[in-house]
C-alpha cells in the first residue's frame, strides 16, 4: 500500500495530518471544544472559533486548510464564509473568543470575592483553567504570542489584544502590591510576571494521567505562590 505523502509548509516544515477527530499536538480536543462552546453560548459560530484556535496554532495561519476546519465542526468549507467573511476575520475572532473565555472564567464575579482573598482566587482560577483546558490553552498561547501577532494580525487587532493582556497583568499587580512594597528586593511587576508564568505553565507540566490529581496540582501551585509572597501555607493563618 502506498504511504501518504508528507505534507509540508512553504518553508519546509512538516504539517500534521488531517484527523477524523479534532486534535492539537496529538491530543483530542473534543472535550475542550464542547466545554468552551457551552460556556460561550453553544452556537456553531463558537464551535468554529474554538476549533480554529487549535488549527491556527498547530498549522500556522498560511497553512490552515479551511476544509479541515469545516470537517472538524461538521460543515462544508463554503459554509464557513456564512459565518466569517475571510480567514483574517476568522483569526481575529478566534483569538478574541479565546481571550473572552479565559478572562471570563477568571474574572467573572471576582469583585464579589473579599479583597484579601482575591489574588489567590485569581491564581486558583487561572491555574485551574490551564489544567482543565490544556490543549486549547497551549494553542491560545501561540496565537497571542507577539511575534505571531506582528506577522498575521491587523495592527489594530494586535494592539487591542496586547492591551487586554496588559490590563489583566495590571489588575493582578495591584493585588500583588498588598504583599510587595516599593522597597522590596523584587518589584511588584516582576513578582506579578512570575505568578502569572507559574499559572500559565500548568498547561504544560500537568497531566490528568500523572500521579497528582487536579486538586493536588492546584494546591502545589497555590502553595508555591503563597511562599513566594511570604504568606502562610495554610490560608486560615492569614
């Protein structure tokens, strides 16, 4: 039997083969597709956007095969243009969808959390989102990378997405300043970046098939960050 020819991009990079089920980096993302689509309204438009996040991240903007995207969501390729007028519009909407879901998960009703507990609640939600949606989180990370934005996003959209990320960092930094003074050896900005990095990395090191449960892994992350801030490991001791 003849082996299928390996598909490559213009610069020679090997492209992943098409799959009968949605995958990103070899992981089935059907669960993520369903969960995020439900949270964002459960419409076909939202399902297309979540699938597009994975495809854009895995294959790159130029190599996105619209027929593959259509097959992932059960449509014919021409039907996609009933939802999005162009591939560029689809990319912008996909990134916006990913940000809306991520920030909504973390920040919805956060002001109702007592101020003194708000930072650690954000940490718990941020790291938890990354663990529960590992594949989509990693795909989102690729799409919001500044280099990707400079190459493929309209300038106005790139600025808007950068501003949303900066606004989130500033919100977290304001809470970090409750624990890091101006004369601390490490600035509040650097501490904030370290905290957010720890949360982000859970999408890369945590595995539901590993030795730790999700709750145990979250406890490890929260404990590490509490120690970083000089807080008691036991929250009841605050």
